[in-house]
C-alpha cells in the first residue's frame, strides 16, 4: 500500500486507509481526531515505520494483563521526561504526571490534585503510543 513513486507523500487513498485503521481501533483519545491524520505535515505520515497504529498494536500485543500494563507504565515513566509520564491534559507541566491509581483493574491518575485526569488500561496504552510516536518517549518502551 505504501509502495509508490512518492512514497513519502500519502495519496488520498492511503490517507483514507489510515483513517479507516484508526477508526477500526476505535481511536478516541479526545486530542487527535482522525481528520488530523490527513495533515500532510503529520510526523507519522512521513515515517510509516513509526505509525501510531502500529506502535499501539505492538504495545497491546505484549501488554494485556494488569501486571503487564503496570510494567509498561513503569517503562514509559523511565523513558519519559525527567518528571515521568506526562499528563494528557497538561503534557508540558512537570506537576502533571501520572501515578498508579488502582492496581486492579490497573489505572493511573494525574499527580496534580486539581487535575483529576485518569486513564484506564486501553487509554493508557493509546497515550503511550501517542507519546512514542511524537518522540516524547523513547522507542525503548517497545522493546522487551
Ligand atoms: Zn494533569
């Protein structure tokens, strides 16, 4: 599908295929909507190997139980900026970082008391995939 003379510029068909993949994954992170994927400047369109949907699949294949997702969360915190895993509502604010909220089912919550952002397991894996794709987290979290 991505083979072609201008492989770094997705055709309309290719872009539509990506939107369809995201829709199939029930992508609802509330920040990035499928239409935004059509933005020709989007990083992940020029680098198909770090396609967010692929990252998400890779993470999900290896992290399904509460314990596995906990391990992924710990790795993501280590791979993240010095203050840990950024909060979805205020990713650039060091006071906003996720910490464990519940072990079973595994859930995280922002450490900032007046924030209240919480992520359940699937949303957390989505968020980590988004951060890896945006190069906020190093791709090390994909290993092991
Ligand atoms: Zn927060």
